C-alpha cells in the first residue's frame, strides 16, 4: 500500500484506519499530538484519517485544527456549537468515521500514539474491541482511587472482567462503532455495551503519561454520575425494549399483596365483626393496591414511549472540515 501524501488532497479511497479524538480546550497539545500521530501512522503504511471532534472549545482549538486541516487533508474536524460532553463527541466521531478500524484517544497527550500498532494487532487477532488498561497512571490521587472502585463495581455488575473501562485509548472494528449507541454519559461503558451486543472484548496494557498542558476535566461529581450511569446501562440492557417487565413486576407484587390484605380484612369484618377504621393494616392494604396500579401504569407508559420514540442526535454541529 502506498503511503498517503500530505501535499495534496487525497483522492477518494478506502480508509483503513480512523483515529477519533474528542477534545475540549486542548489547543496547546494539538500540534504535538498531530505530529506524533502522523509519525506513527505513516510508518504503518495504511490509509488513515484523523477525525477531531471539537466539543465546543473556547481556547482557539478550532483555529489550530483548521490550520492542520489546510496542511493535511487527512485531518477532518467537526466543531460543536457548545460543550455537549464526551459521549456526544464520540457518537459524532463514530458516525463520521470511515475506517475499517477505529481508534479513540484523548487529546491531552496522556494517551500514547505509539500504542496504536499494538492495538491494531490485537484487532487482527480476532477481537472486536480492545480497551486500553492504564496500569500505571499519572492522575490525581482521588481520580486514581475512585476509578478503582468504579472499575471493580462495573466488572461485578456487567459480568465483563476489565481493569480500566474508561481508558480513552481503545480500538474497534467498524461494526462495533456503527452498532452501539453512545449518548448521555455512556462513553464510560462502551466495552460493556459491546460485550452485551455479543462482540469480543479484551484489554491491553498501555502507557500513560502525565498531563503536559491544561488541567484535568475530572470532578468529584463525575464519580457519582458514573455510578448512576451504571444503573442506567443495566436498566437499558435488561428492560429497554420491555419496561413493563420491570415496573410491572413490582406493580404486580404490591398489587397482589394489597388485594390479599384487603380480602383478609374484609373477611374479619364480615365474619368476626371487627372494625377496621382504627387499623393501620387497612391503610397499608389500600396503599399497596394504589402503588401496584401506579407501577403497572408506568410500565405501560414506558412501553408506549419505547414503541414511538426515535432517538435524535445529542449534539449540534457548527462546522465540518473535510
């Protein structure tokens, strides 16, 4: 395969590799990241594209990317109107990617482009998704330790044993990125979503570097949000197409208990002349019936919404280059 040239616009051709890079306020790191990626990928002698998703940066990142695009037509850029989050950026990158293999990585230079050939080799071994494992991390103490808890809980709940679900450096077959839906904050659970869809998932130890420019976007709330999103993923996997099975189960149990208690109280009132106005059990029985009906109604409404709703993009694009 001939090495692509940077001096002129590439003619339409098959793209072997797409590198998807979501970013937010990373202007200082972009020129170095581009150069390091170019050095590595040109040695691989493949047709590739660099797809940068500017998630509403306000530090001039888009201006830097525009210059890189003018210099190299393999650089493609999508600019959001505002910051929509990493999941939206990845969803857009997956939709726009053309490569048979897709690499995702962060733009802060903490992910190492030198790992890309090894990630591709793992894909060629027959895996559909290869997730990076930052075994030695250069992150703040709180981020490192909350990530350990998060990864442990996610492994236990999801049934897939990985050490680092949220590593930005991953490799995918194109079938994976075109199949799974990433929205909200579900980018943390892409390996879980792929595993539940039947794709072969593995992980590989990758190098991690200290942040060179800017500051981390991590906050304490993101840990809490991650745990809440885990419940979302489990719910969507088991009950997305059948919400009545979840709400209806709780509703049916409480409704049956309420009916049984009401029958018992009615039996006592009719045959034993026991008054019920001062018995808390009566209020519990009535409450269980009402709650049961409400749960079943919620399940039916969920079924109606599932049947009629069509998902829209969670982002708004301002500019596209390439």
